[in-house]
């Protein structure tokens, strides 16, 4: 994967945090396995290995190449998504059966464009709303 970031001013990262009523190990299972990620995000060929390359199957947008850039079970997973973005899942145990899950989507540039030609400044708002729903979907997978 090439580093194809365009020069320009950065836009703020997308951050979505959700409190999940489940032990950190169970949340990690949904955040850092292929089956888990497919259940709330999108189908994929993810492998929980540092440096592993995988594909996110992004429906009408096609397949996106990704690469694991950090794997620190059960607290942090980061991966490069396409040529521009980085996704991080951070987990923090608040209590034995309560986990704080934070999703961070970075790599937004004011003058940037997605691999599909869409301006970052327009796509970012849609992605923020989408991430909010997905993180809520993840939290909803655990009974209260």
C-alpha cells in the first residue's frame, strides 16, 4: 500500500465512543475478528496479525485494501483503510462487565478526495453519521 496522502490542512478525526455492557474480552471478540467485524461493520478478510493485509467489502463502493498497523489485544486495533485513512478501535475496561469502545477514523484532509473522487469535506459528515450507527449497532449486540 502506498502512502498517497494529499498535502493540505487536516480535518478533525471522527471519534465515536460507546459504553458497552460487556466484558472487554467479549467486545474485543467483536472488534478484532473477521466474523465479529462482519457482524456490525462490513464483510472482510481480516486476520488478527500485525501487518496482515485484508479486504473490506464495501458494497457498492467495491473492495478496499487494508493493512493491520497495530494489534494490542484486548485494548487497541488500528488499520490503514485504502490509501488515505486510518481506523482505530480502542477498548477500555471501566468495570469488569463494562467496556468503553472508541472508534477513531483519521486521515481527513480539507482538500482531500477519496479513492472514488469524493471530497473529504463532504464525505466526512456522512461517514461520521454512519460510524455513529455502526458503533451503536456494536453496543446493541450485547444484552444490557
